[in-house]
């Protein structure tokens, strides 16, 4: 991410209310039954922390990473107010080294950097869960996104082909087209 990106997100998160609200993404809450709430969780590009806070409320010890100081500060404040285990860290995901074999849950919502797929796989402990959702190629009809910012057909399935797919969907509703996956890393899966 560039300084320009950092400034953009700081500006978006600078209002008095949370930009995306306080409820977690529906894909996360709908799949709550697959999340045991034990161990460590990582939320990549966590923004103001709505998904990280939800994971922490389930019992996870959460590390949330985002480029925006304002977003991370808000997430940390909300966690303190609620007595939740969340550590927000300001970092550029282009440069931040994702720890290997550390997390029982890795979440990523509405952020796509294909260079992160391999580090995500390596960061997960055996039996751990990845939950991921972002825009797909059908979203280009509604937005001026660059094609590299959206997923191709079945791209998430291809990225996690060695994992057990617990749930997958592609949707195109209300001028928003997304792909979402929930996978479990097998005990003997390669990275």
C-alpha cells in the first residue's frame, strides 16, 4: 500500500461512526458454527475491527492488521470497552511478514492481494480455518474497480484446493458481486 492508500483509509475512518457499521460481515456471522472460538485469529485489513471484534467475542485471541492508524485505534478502543482480546497493529500488508504456523483462524474481507494467499496458507495451524470474502469479476459491471482488484472464476477454490471446503458461494445481489469461502486446513496439508 502507498501513503496515498493510507491517507485514503484514514480519511474514510475519520468520521464519528464506523464506516461499515459495527456488525460483522454476514458471511462471518452465518458461518459462526464452524468457528470454535479457541486459539489465535488473524484479521487482515481489519479496518475498524468489526470482524476482529466478533471473533474476539467468540473467544479468539485476535491480532488485527490494517494500514489505517484511525481504524486500528477505533478497533482497539472498542475491544477495551468490551473487554475483548484484540490487538490491533498498524502495518502495510505489502511489507508485514505474516507469522507461519501461528493462527487457528485467518479472516480477510473485501481486501485482495494475491501475494498474500501463500502466506495465509502458511500462517494457519493444521485444522485451522480460513474465511475469505471479496468482490469477484461480476462486480466490474457495477464499479470502476480495476480487474486486478477482483477475483476470477473459482479463484478462491483454486487457491485452497488442498483444504477441505466447508462452504463456498458466489453472489450477485444489490449491485454487489462477491465470492466467499470457508475452508479447513487438513492436519497433513502442505502450505
